[in-house]
């Protein structure tokens, strides 16, 4: 292994940082590409209101109902959602250990759903022992009066 000198016979004490910068730039590009892919969930068209945004609790339970009346349950700390048939919704909620502990759920209901269907879902959730239910909406910037 050869040792570099600066012409005066002494060893150079500077570290070449170019390879480290190259590695850091590659890692930055990888994170920039994969970050949007990490956000998973079910796409629903939430109603808009002038309500304040929710605080960002990491492990809240989210019940999502799509315009096609498909029901999904997810935990914000676990990426992805599990589809639940309407007939099994109460049983799945009663058997959820996190829900039994917190007694809290957030409902994402598509704005195009029938009011009666959303009320039925809310009644099933209440019947399953949930004490607190949050209706999630998109906060609007400006809304015509």
C-alpha cells in the first residue's frame, strides 16, 4: 500500500471526501424516489369543511368507506389497509385489540356515499363498543358562501 506525500516528505492528513459525497447523493436520490411510494391507503373523496386539521397521532385506527361501499380498516403506524365485508364489520371491530384499548376510531367516508349508509356504519361502530369516533374531512382553503 503506497502512501502519498505532499512533496516535503510528510504524509498527507486530509481525507478525500468525494466518494462519501457520491454515496450521500445516491442515497438522497433513492429516498426522494421511494418517499412518495411509502404513503399507502385507500383513495376516497373526502368532504371539505372549514374545520382545523387533525393532530398527527401515529397509531390511530382508520375506517375508510369508498364510493363503491367497500370498507377498509387500517392503523396509521402500519402501512396498508385491510378490506372488510360489510357483514363482518362489527366482528372485526370487536376483535381488534388496539380498538378495545383506545375506544377511538377515525372515519374516512367518501363524499358521494348515501347518508343512510354512513349512518349505518357509524351505528355498527358504536355497537362494537367504540366511544369516540372522528369524522375526517379535507380542510378547505376557501369555500364559496
